[in-house]
C-alpha cells in the first residue's frame, strides 16, 4: 500500500515502513538503544530527504524509548537519579552539538563529517564491547577462573561532588556522568541519533554501573534528549513528518515490547556480544560506502548553497 | 495616439501566424485542471487533447507536428561530485543551477529533431536542457557541462524528467491527444502545460494551460500545521509518540495478564 508523506513529499510503501519500525523497536527493547543509528541510514536508503530522516528518526526514538522504559520500570531497572544527572549533561551537549552542526553545514562537509563520526565511534565502541563481552562470556564458562573485582577504583573516584546512586549501588562524583551525558548529547545532535549505543557502554565501562540498570536508565535519558531534538527540528526547519513517524512508531512500539521479552531470556554477556556485532556491522557498512567507488558520483541537493 | 497603438498591436500580433497562410491555431483541453495529493496518492495520468483549427485547406508542404510539455515548479539546486581524497570518497566540486524544474515531461508526434528546429527550441525553451536555467556555471567548475548532464541523467532515472518522442497521437493533421504520467513524488504548485504545433520545425501556434497540484485533506492539514504552528506541531508529534509508546506497553501488559 503506497502512502504519500506530507512533509517528505513523496510516496512510500506503508508496510515497508511498519517493518522498519518493528526491527528498530526490537533492537530498542533488547539493548536499550534508541535505534536511531540504524533507522536514520535506512531512511536515507529509502530516499527520504536526510533532514526529514534525522528529525523524524528522533521522534520515533521518543516513542520506542517510552515503550521500552515502561517495560524496564516494572523490573525496577531505572536509576532515576543517575538518569537526571546524565540528562542535564545531555541537554548541554546537545545544544552545543546543534550549534556545531549548523557551523559545519555552512562549510559544506557535514555529510562526510557525520559518516566519519559514525565509523570512528561505532568501530571503537563495537571493538571494545566485543573484546570485553567475549572475555566475560569465556570466563563464565570456566567457573575456576579468577573473578574480576566488581569495583575498580580509578582516578575518577577521587573527584569532588560525590553523590549516592542507590539503584546503581554507586557512590561517585557527579562530574564523570555529567561529562559522559554531555559528550553523548553532543554526538547525538551531530549524528542524528539518541546516543544509546554510546551511552550504554559508557555507563558500563566508564561509570561502572551494573548492566541490570543500564538499559532502563539509558532509555530514560534518551526520551528527554530526543524529545528536545524533535521539537527543535520541528520549530527550526519543519522537517518532522508526522505520517512517517506514526507508521514507524506503530511498528516500533510493538517491536520494543517483543524486544524486551527477548532481552530477558538472553544472558547479559550474550546480549552485549550481539550488540557489539551489530554496532560493528553498521560501522563496516558506512566505512565501505566511504572507501568503495560509488556507482554514482553526482548528487543533487535542493536549494541554493 | 490610440490609433498608433492599435496599429502597433496589429503589427506585433501573431508573427508566427503570418508565416503560415492557412492560419492554423490550437484548441485544447485537459482531462483535469487540479491534481489533489491525498494520503494514498500514487501518481496520476493527465490527458491532454485538442484540435487544430484552420481557415484554409491543409497545406501540403511539410507535415504538421505537435509538441507537448508539462513543467513543474522550478527552484535553485546544487549538483555535487564526489572524488577520492586521502582514500575516501567525498564531495569536492559543486555547481549551482539557478533554476531547474522539479518535473518536466515532453512528448511529441514525431522525433524532436524533425518536429522542432534549434532556433525555435532556443526561443521557446522546449527540450529538457533548454528548460533548465544554468547561467554562469562555467565559472564554478572546469567541466561544468558534465554537472548539467548528470542532473538530467539522475532526474530521468528517477522519472522526474521524461522525454517520449512520437508518443502524441495525431489524426488527419487535426485531432491530437497526449498522455503524460505524473509520478508519485510530486511537488505542490502550478504545473504549466504548453502545446506547440509546428511545420518544418517552425512553431505555428502555441497554447498554455495550468494544472494546480495541491495537497488535500489530512495531508493539507498536517502540512499547514507544520509550517504555520511549528511549536504546536512539534509538541503534537511528541504527544503522539509518547501516547503510542505508553499505549503499546499497556496493551502488552493486558495481553500478558
């Protein structure tokens, strides 16, 4: 069934969009990522104008995150206090990122910059996660192997402004989570994603939060950052397509519920191996796009420069 | 004074008709003057029909031909080219086209080379390269014509630009009809339909019609809201997203119980 999108101004297959939303929803529920880093490139491939894809993607991530966080709330897996600290940092970083985005657009190399950031961050995080989670998986197979200490005290633990995060079982300075939130907010504004795929590993490896609360807390923070982004895109450039968003959302919210059920069935280490492999696959796909000779070297952009 | 003006008008009026002793003119109509883009819009077909009216018998010199063009709203655009730098492909050169139509279809009753001379094409801007205004592009890149070719090639592949020679049906050099397909990704605006009748490559008469392409119903409402009340639109999108997320969660909770 073909459907005409009022803002994107083109006609697309409604079922393809529902399916796309569903896949992203499943990922969102399983891993606590918003799925923006998958949906945005996929919408590009469907021929949706990049500006509309980025803005509408943010709107979709709001819906799938709300659905996901409700499922996590029932399992008491959301650290609200940590979420709020991350959020404050996130909004500051996002505002800064939007300013840099506008500046790079005037320079005319924003596409390349976005793709390079994708390759760099996805590659780095994917490789780190794969190494760590494979190690953990192997250790859990050999019960005699020495167990790693749950708490390693780095220099970050000596910083001032300490705060108790009961749900995470942490007593650390608010500076590292604030900084983590800000850098993720910055990247998410530039890359047009919620930033869960960066936030989740940052929480595990940088802040030392238990995996149990990471997914819920990440989703909680993502809701607000993407809501902020959606409204700002709608006001600044009128690029949020409600019909496109609604179709993706319907697929997405159903997928998120299925995804969080699958997530419960899998063990944390297996979940992390899967997420790492997926992050690496997306990284490889974008890297190939930059390295291989394109079939068409010309492209059309509407409007005067 | 008035008489002088009238004389001037008389002299200036149908120059083309003077070339043609039979005084052939076009009478034409469209199957529709309005295309409404609704939610399930998936393209449309426009029928352009008409007849040639003449005061004298059909001249037996060269055969009469019909050329039809449909042109969508125009605007500026940038054509970019990728090149390999430091091992990766990136946009390097760019050429700005000052005006290019978002849609352009041309149909004729004979191959264009026979139906239209180059001077007439220049004067009326009929073929696809002529319909694109690309002034001063030579200064932007060494091989700027390649960018123009790429623009036309890309748009033809997308179906936005179409050339169908010998597709206009012409009966007894008098009655004609042309079918033009409008694609699903139409831009809103006024679409200009032009009809030309030619003999020996020279335009005898031309005729213009306008097709209005408008969004309708829900599409129109959403589009207007997004542009006139962007903050309310943005917040509404959020409410929709949150409601859908919460609704799905509640629904699944009920099903599980």
